[in-house]
């Protein structure tokens, strides 16, 4: 868990400005360059790279020396062309793979292609693909409910089943599952986004325990609100849901239904690069030292106390059981 002495770069910059200790721009740039982790030799597979954290991360990890497999669905598409153009221009080792996490066949085919290119050794899997569909629970018809769970939970499960055999054979690997602050806390009107992310949190924590003897680390990433394209995509899904909903049901929730399909995330000024930078830092940590959960937001991390309490409860629950070594190994890193 974060300690009072753990300062991120944003906090350091603010503190420096307040103290009036202005460093030369060149010195700051040099310091930032020196702090970047070296990911040379790592193979990284990411889902959902058409935009947001996935796209930013693909470019960033490759710039740090990783061999990146950036996956997205519905190829060919403009997002893939522009991402490849960036990789070619900057001479990054980045390959675009078609994977729709809703498809068993595409997941198996895509992961097989990655393993063939890495001699069956995948170092890092980042389960980033996800969607949001907002609105009251009652308005979530089965079409929306199935799509949300199929993408945010079952899609991750498909990727895990495809990648874990190779990681287990190698005796090492890293898995990052992108959750959310509201994978631990609840916002009324968030549709089934909270429910799917709660499920992802549970799945990930169970996996983390089970992977201790296999030498594979699992980290749950919990970002706060960042201005990525997820808001635009969410509005499409939510707008369609509202249009096909029974007007009588919609009328039952005037306050919550009013905002369905209209929020674009433009009010958020946080830097989405916070997430890839933190993931890269965790990638570079020694095996067996990466935390189970990492809360990411420059100022607003309300789930931290809950995460700490949950870890303590888990240790109380199973700390004296035959599973205790796994539980203690995972929570000893927080």
C-alpha cells in the first residue's frame, strides 16, 4: 500500500514549485529520462489498443525496449494504421494483432501467433479491453448485461486461459488486469460496470494466490477518472440502451436516466499517461515484489482504505489455513 513517504512525480513537481526550487529544464528532462524503467527483452501482449490506456501503453512500453503485441478487434481499421505508423516512425518493436476478446477463436488464434513469435514465452499480459454501459440496474436489459460481462469478465477469462499455460511452463510472467476505483466502490447509475469490475477484482485476487507457486505475478490496476475514449464509446452503448428501453422504466429514474449517454469525460484534466507509466514501473520490479493492487490517480484514491482493510480481513480469514503461505506472499507485497 502507498506510504506517506511514497511521492509520485506529480507531487514532487508541485512540492518543488511551492518551495521555489526551480531546476533547469535540461536537468529535469535528464532526471525524468533516468527514472524511466528499462523493459528491454520483455514481450508484452495488450488487449484493447485502439485507444486509451491500451494505445498509450503500447507506444510507451515499446519506447522502453519491450516487444509489444498491440491487439484490437475489427481489423483493418484506421486506429491500427495510425498506431503502426507511429511505431514505424519511431522504430518501435510493435506488432498489431487482431483479437476480439468476445471471440474464443480470435483469442486462441491471436495468442498462438504471439507465442509463436516469442518462442512460447510471453512475459506480460495486460487485460485492458473493457466497456461501460451506464444507467440504473433495472434498465440494464439482458443484451447490455451480457455484453458488459462478456467483455469485462469473460474476455479476461478467455485471455487468461490462452496465456497461462505458456507462463506456467516458463515459471514466470506478469498479468495486469485493468479494473477501476468503482471495482471496489459503488456509484448509483453506473449500470453493471461496478458489478463487472467487482467480479474482475475477485477473479484477479484468486488468481494471484493460485499463481504464487507458479512464479507468476498478478496486479490489479485501479485507475480513477481519466479523459480517454471510453467515455465516447460508453455513450454509444448507453444511448442505444436508452433508446430501446421501456419509457415507463426510464421514467422511474428521472435523475439517473437524464445523464445516460451524454457524459464525454471532458471535465477530467488528469493525464492518462499516469497509468502506462505506473504499469511500466511495476513491470520492472523484481519478480515476487509487485503489489496485488495499485490505485492510480494524482489526488483521488478513495479505495485505498478499503483495499487495506480487505487485505487484513483476508489474512484473518485464511492466515492460519493451509493456504496461508499464498495469502501472506501476495499481501506481503502491498
